[in-house]
C-alpha cells in the first residue's frame, strides 16, 4: 500500500509519455502550480466527465497559475484517442507501470461496490511552484470534483 502525500511533502518527480509519446515531467512545470490528477481509465464515463470538467475550466485554472496533468495507466495511443474523441485540452500522461501512481499514493486498496480491490485511487494532488504538495485529495468523486476544487482553491469567478 502506498503512502498518501501530505501538505509540505516534496512531490515525487516523474517523467511519463503524453498522448503524443513526448515525455512530460513535473520539473517541466517548475515555477507554476500543477494539479496532478489520477484516474483509472481513459474513455470510461466517470473519467471522461472528470477530464471534460478540467478542460472546461482550463482557462480559469491556467489564469490562476495552474497547469493540469491527468495521469492514468493507459498507453499514449489510448490517451490520444481519448483526447481527440472528447476534445480535451488537459495534458494526459500514461503510467502503465503505476510507479508514479504508487509514489503519489494513488494506487492501492480501495472499495469498489463493497469489495476491496487493488487499483487506481481517484486522487488529485496540488503541487506548488516549488514542487511541494500544497493539498492532496484521495478517493474523490469524478462528478463535481473540479467544481469543488475551484471552490476550495478560492478561484471561483465572481458572477
């Protein structure tokens, strides 16, 4: 079972292939805040909803100084199909070995329909501009999570 990250921890660096097969690392985002979110599988209903919510709010998040990186165990080819099919604007990277997910505490035992299974724990880790964990959310819901995140980060646009 991987350890969950706490505020103040150094965020584990990573270098993973994106939907185009290019390596994306946490260090690429030095000086900006990064929302790293972990999801079980591209092109599934919950994960699609979550990715679309992040894409829909990308201007707001980016304007507030946040980059968004979605991590799943999928291969780049599947991520590319997911991005094209859903017209996603967020950076998607694949972690087939699940090493990065484990380093972030986003892979391990979880409850699924009342059964204990091992898998991806839907999680979001906010990394500050210095590479430290600002906040870490585990077992988040796919629907409504982005809106809650925007509220928690006090980024809501004044309507």
